[in-house]
């Protein structure tokens, strides 16, 4: 096993070990761009035969919920849940122990909603990478180990984790929009007639605005674009200034600017909206966007993040848009497929294991049921 706290030290080996994944988020460029200045909380490993790779991050409790493997330990169930009383009792019991359950050694790919274990589907390789994760947790003094955002298709990984006592929690899903045919209308054939009509109406409304869309160079990204994205972030309670966002995109451009698809909607000389995506391995990944009040009136969000990107993907021969978790109703309405992701957790604290296991089971049932309801409603 070759290891390092910096992906640059393992770059050629890592590329060879992860090439089967053909994913933007497995590339050394993506990982290095997302490394903090202090890499002491990072651990990368590649098996000696290049059949598997591991990316681990040390996570403190209380981060962004989708990237906090212990977030379910602070989440009350819905008011109508039959488990509500039991969960309240368990949460009361685990609350005094929370500080002792962090930090977590988590196998995760940054910004990916994908596990940090990439391996061939063979038991010895998967087991050796989990061994390395657990050694890393012990070395860092982490009482909790986790493998995050595991897809249902990763059968070997899931079986191995469950066999080692990890408990799974499904709280989110990856949304993927398959790109079909050679024209935009070809992509609408999967939708019911009413939805096709509504999508065409949103496209027509946008076309009747005073905005024109062009594909720009990522080097054009400026504080004008950043201010529009900051406006989006404030809607969700996040505060990031324009200069920080410009520096973030400039850093991204140094590592994978050639993969950027930067669409800008302008009204005269004024930027009203933009969408920034990255293309890799037959997939297009929208990662940042922003919209003015004017653009909001003309369905710019859906036009730049969905409809324009479908045409870009068709022209380039890409097979899908990877749209991430959240806002499932809107995504399903426009033809997305929702793929649940399960985070697996194991705690070594002697007094918390049973409580965590029971809470995880309830949270998993609740999360899956919520996703099933959304999918069923969208199918009507």
C-alpha cells in the first residue's frame, strides 16, 4: 500500500488505480484543487497492484449536513413518525456522548457525493482499503470511521462494510439526467405530455427575454458573475463574498480549466445569469450558477442548468448530466433519475454503539421512505 497526505505524491499511481471509475471527482486534478493548505487531515492510499484507491478526510462534527456522517444523531424524525418517541429517547441518551464520537475518519471524494473507496469488485481489495481506513482512524485518534455516499450498485463494498459492523444511513440521492438523441425534443420523449408542454413554455419564455446565451472562457469569470452566485448562496443561508468566489474559480481554472463549460446569459453588456459545469468521462457536472432578479422572471435557472446544457451534451456526445442531491421534485419533473446514496458509519465508543446503530436504522428507514414518496409523487 502506497500512502501520502498529498495526492501530488501519488498522482500517476492514483490515475492508474481509479481509471475504471472514469469520474471527474477521482482525478488527481480535482483532488489537488480541493486540498486545504494543511493536509494533515488527509490520507490517500493506492494498493500495491493498483487495483484500488482510498481517499480519507478527518471531519469534525457539525459541518455541512451532507458531509457530516454523524448528522443523523441530531435529527428529529417527522412529527407523524411512529419512531418519534423512541428517537427522542435515544437522542437524549446519545447527546452527552457526541463530543466523544468526533472526529471521523471518512472515506469521501470532495464535492462528489461519492465514496472515497474506488476499487475492483474483489473482496481482498475492498477489505484491504477498509483496513487502511480503520488504521488511519486509529492513527488520527478518530473514534468513528465512515464510508460516505455509497451507491446501491457497489454491492461488494456495502456487503463488506455491513459484515464489519458498519451501519448505513440513506439521507440523500444523486440526481442524473440521461441525455438521449440528437435534439432537445428527443430528450423530452421520456416526459409526460403536460411536462413536455411546460418545459417548452419555459424555453419559449426565456427565448422571448432580452438575454442572449454564449459559451465563454472560464478566464472571463469576474466579480460580476460571483455576485450573482453569492445571491444564490444567501437564499440558503450561506455567506461568501465575490472576491473569494473569483479566487475559487481561478484556482479551479489552473487545475481543470480545459474541462469547463461556462455559459453566460447577457442583456446588452450586463451579465444576468451564468452556469459553470465541468465535462469529464462522458458526463457534464454543473457546479456553480447565479441569476439576477431579471433572469429569475424568465426561468433562467432551468434554461442554463438544464436545457442549454442538454444541447451542449448532445453536441459533445456526453451521456448524462450529474446534477447532485436536493430539489428532487424539480429534477424528477424534468426527467432525472434519482439514485440513493448510503453513508456507512462505525463507532468504537463503548457506550454509544448500540444507540448509534438503532438511530441509524430509524434514520435509514425514514430517509428511504422520504425519497420513495418524492419519486412516487413525481411519477404521477
